[in-house]
């Protein structure tokens, strides 16, 4: 049995085994080919004990190894790394070279020792800090010849600053210039400066790419040939890179080596054709690949060019005309954050070598929505990159293993009851798992068994469990997770749960501050429950009460025990008990037991036929517009939907109508209009609501709302200040305006108080005429979609005393459009003393301004 197996199996059994394991292991350990989670566990427990440590192998992870060495291994003096170049580039291991090394050796399979290698030749420009070991040995265990040769080329190469350069050949002091007639490259000194400017781009390690700025093409060997006199060309689609080697101690002259040559047989460099001798000093000499001899026609200067030189010319590709390949790696990673991992691989993996490197980089983290048809390959080869995984169909519980070392969020929506416990237990191998969401259609496992396994996930902070049909045991009296406490901070329970069971489980969660009980069953005997006093961090609570018989007094007992630090509270009564929608009761509850409450959400649904029957006799008890509610900016919103009326108390948020008077914020949303067979409005719903409160703002979501219905609805709401509608219908197939509706329209100037209208869709220019008559005191009109109508036509239709502010949503809005509108308005004198303001895709017209 390996030492690592002994540690993992016995270290935490008890104190005696801990001491024995420490003695048995000693001060040296070989962790090569040990899985990352096991390595992390061992080093986190015993890392400070080791003086000599071996790491590496096929499952080696560079970032984890680096972090563990710095964080846990402060006493390591000798580090051995086994380099598997079949899986990793040998140069990746050079990140473990640091300035304080006293010895650096490279060993191959035949034990040939390359000792005391010059450390400074291998140091990265980003020097690692925090390493303390003094002796480093790299064991090259496969592809030894190529790996050693690659390291040799690495130490011969130099690091060069990215930027703009002219490339000058030493022989005749001519510059590399592309020829317009073909893609080949020559030397010369004739022509504009911008024609000979290249951008040096760092690709990886000490390899670079030279991109011609004017043509946005890359300098490369024709068809990757290895023959002498193979010409250099410019190509937009190539992955070829170059390395630069200083000429002796001269840091201003370089040999340029194409890297498509095998490291062990790399013999050819960039060369300027020189036959007969002296030809390399003349304009038009071809730049080519040729066997290395070190002559002046194979040596080049890199002349720095100021970035600002590109700004003044339209012939050079400027930053404002950049193409996607010019984006930095950091910008691509930002873009990738918005894409699924499968999309990233599907779109970018076959573009070129750079994108292959980007999507396979250990720096990239992927989120995956698993689909067996297209995600298997990604999950198989990119486990170490995945930080978020959603499994939305049946899967094998063995799919998740210890190689998901950076997985932070896991969501599953299809798992069988008989596999659930084993699946959760297997998640212990994930060192970074912080969020777990499980959704099941059926479950027959007891509460205590499920949460016992959840408590074993030490890093878990968020847990949501949704079960459509729960038939397991609700008994929690036997639950005792060995006194261990969970570090959960967020708990969402979406299944039928009982209050005593919840209080039991929460007593083992001292860090919990967000709890959502989406189907809480609270019976009267719950009053006898001793609510634990260890919920000091609970600041967010959401409850949906599912039983009818629980009295408000029972619920009040719970809040009195746990409400002192609540900042956000949401409550919904599933069975529509009107007793829970009592303004006075909630006022008293908040004042007594929730002094820190900042946001309050209350939802109550009533059938339209019952809203008056069960209402409190005392009208004051249900006044949600008293100063208590207004001072806290908790606003009443009512929605008529199907056969129900939904009452909501919500925290105030800025609305399109910008109401300054907080006492006039009551809003009604009509998603269903009560009409008879002849399309006449039945106002019963509106009257029921008005018996409850006044309405100041109205939104009607119905598409193509007939103006007759609109007139009847608004005629019931005398306190209306604003109106939002989806779209209007001037003529109805079933009927015309009746006499009552016509009378309302002609007398509306006596009753209407509407000053702001928001029309989502304007489909007919005549609708503007109707709105002008319908709202005689209108001051602000907002329109989103014009549907083939133009803004000047609308301005010509406006003839209104009070209207002085218009807003349009125009996706194609730009400065040119604003200039054209200004010309038309001035020429036709459509507006006076006006301003036009464009805010992104919105255009505002404000007129009749004071001088």
C-alpha cells in the first residue's frame, strides 16, 4: 500500500491513527500519478511535514500543484516533478523554476543527468513567488529526445516585448516588405513606412507571430516547407510561430527560427537570398528559409515603431477597425463567460491554433449544460476546466468523479431515488463544490438520510432540493450528524415540509442566512416547538404556507423567535386565507419582531367572487397606503388574471411614469379583461378593487385593445395618472363604439387625469389622433415600436396643448438620424424651443421650453 493510500484511509479516523500516520509517512512523499483531490487533501493535512516531495504524472494539474506548494508546503527543500510530455508540453513545467533555486537538474529515463542547468535561461518573465524549495529536478519520462531538445531551444530563445516593429536585415540594412503582386516577402527600403510595419504577438512560451499591419496577414513559410530556399509569404490562415535567438551577446541582433521544424532537427532559419554574393543588400532580394550558417544575411534587427504612427493613416488597420483575432485573450475569456462550454468548443475549436490553445487553457473555466448527444466528449477531456455543470437528462451517477477539481456549481434535474444517496456521497471527491441543486419528480427517502449526506460536503454553501411527489419519512427525531455542523449559507426547500423538521435541520446550520420554504406545512401543535436560538445570521426568509387552518397567531410565534435580524422577508399563503392579508396585523408584526426589515414581499390571491365576502369589516385594517407602508416604500400592486385577483406588496422600484408622490403609487395590471359575448366590458372586477383601494397607474397587457373597452375601463378609474397599453385597435369586427363610449370620449376632458401614456406598439397613425382626444391633459407620450411609421409623420399629427415630451425606441438610432430630424423639424416648424436627446436606442423630444 502506498503512503498516499495510508494517509487518505487512516489519517482522520481518530487521534491515535493521526499520530501513527504522521510517524509512518515521515518527511518525504511521492504523489506522482495521485489524483488532484487526494493530493490536495494530503498536502492540506501534512504538507508542512515534508522535506522532499515528488509530484507529476498524467493527472498532474499545474495550478493546483502551484497553489498547494505555496500554501501548504512551506518546509519542502527538494522537489521532484515527473513530466509526462504526452499530456503536457515540457515547457509548462518551467513555471516551477524560481530565482532562489540552488540546484536545477533534468533527468531522462536513462538517468542521464543534466545537472546545475543555468537557471536564468529557463526563468519565465512572470517569475513565481512563494516557492521555498532549493533543489528542483525534472524527470522526463517519455519522448525524452524531443523534450530535451525543446528545452534546449527554449533556453536559446529570448523574450521580446509585444508591439510594432520594422524587421531589418543586417547584410544590407534593408527591411522586410511584402510585394503587392503576390504574397511573397522581399527586402527593400522603397515605399511608405506603414508597408513594412509588423506587429509582434506573443503566442506561447517564447514563441511569437509576426502580423503584417497593413494586410493583417501573418509571416510564415510557404506551405510549411522545410526545403532550402522555401519562400516566406503572408497568409491570413496559419498557425506558424517563430522564436528569436540573440546573436552572441548582441541583444539587438537575432536569428529567427520557424518552429514548425521538429526540435531535434531544427536547422533552418530566416535568410535573405544572397546569390551572387551581395544580392541580399539589394532591393527585391527574396526572404526565404535556409540552412543555418550565421552570416549577416541571416541576422535581423527589430526596430521599434511608435503605436501612434498607425493612427494617421487609413491604409493601416486601425484599432477602430480591428478584427476578432486582434482581441486579447482576456477579452475572449470575458466573451466565453456568456457561452455554454459546448458552444465554445463548437464555434472556436477548429478556427486556428490560437483558439485551440485558448479553449484548452487551464485559465478557461467552462459552464456546461449536459446533453448526451453533444457533451460527452467535452466532459471526457475537459473535466478540469468545468466550474458549472447542469445535468438536464438521465445520466450515470459515475459521470461525476474526482477529476472535476474546479467544479463549483452542480445542477441535476433527473435522478432516481435509489441512486440519490450514493450520488451525493460521491460528491465528496469534489474539492470546490459550493452549490448543489437537485430536482426530482418522486422521492421516497427520509429527510434525515438526505441531509446526513449533504452535511458531508464540507465546501457546500448553497443547496436546493425540489421534489414534486415526496413520499419519504418526515421524521427528524433521529437525525444526528455526529454533532458536525453544516457550513450551508443558502437553503431552498421546494417540497412539502413540516416546521418541526425544518427547525431541527436548521439547528445544525449556524451559518445559514438565506432560507426559502416553498411548501411549508405549519400545524397548530408547532406552537409547542422550542425554536432554536442559533439562527443569528438569518437575514433572508421566504415562506409559502400550504395549509389552510394555521392561524396568524401561530405564524406570529415563529416570527417572534427568528425575525430580529431579518432584512428581507417574503410571504405567500397558498390557500388564500384573507386573514393573512391584513395591513394592521403585518404592521404590528414588523414593528415588534422585525426591526431591521428592509424589503417586504407579500402576495395574496383571491377569487373575484370572494374578495368582498371574506373582507374585514374594518376598512382601516386593510389600508396598505398608510404612512407605515409609504415611509418604507412598500407599494401595493394588483393584477387581474384569469378568475383571480392577485394582491402584492413590493419594495418600490423606479417605474416609467416617475411618480414623485409615494401616496399615489398604487398600480393595477389587467391581464384578463372581463367581457361578454358582444365584447362589452363587465366592470365587476374593477369595482371590487376600488372597494379595496384607489388606483393611480394602470397597465393593460392585452394585444390589440379595442378603444371602446379602453374607454369603459378608464371611465371607472377617476384617480388614474398614467396608462400603459400593448397596442390599440380603432375598429372592432364585432361592434362599433356605442353611445356610452362616445359620450365618455366627448366628456373625458371633465374627468380624465391621465398625464402619461406608454404605448408599446403604434400600428396606425390615426391612433395618435385618438390618444390626443382620449387624454386632453397628456404631457408625456412614450412609444416603443413604430411599425413602418416614421417620427416626422407622428410629429405632424401632434396638436396638443399640454404635451411637451415624446419618447421613441429606435434600435437604429444614431447621430446622423438626429441631424436629419433636426433639419426636418426646423424646416417644417413642427416644434418650437425644443431639444432632441438620444440615449443609446431611445430618442427624446422636449419642446415649449423656456428661453
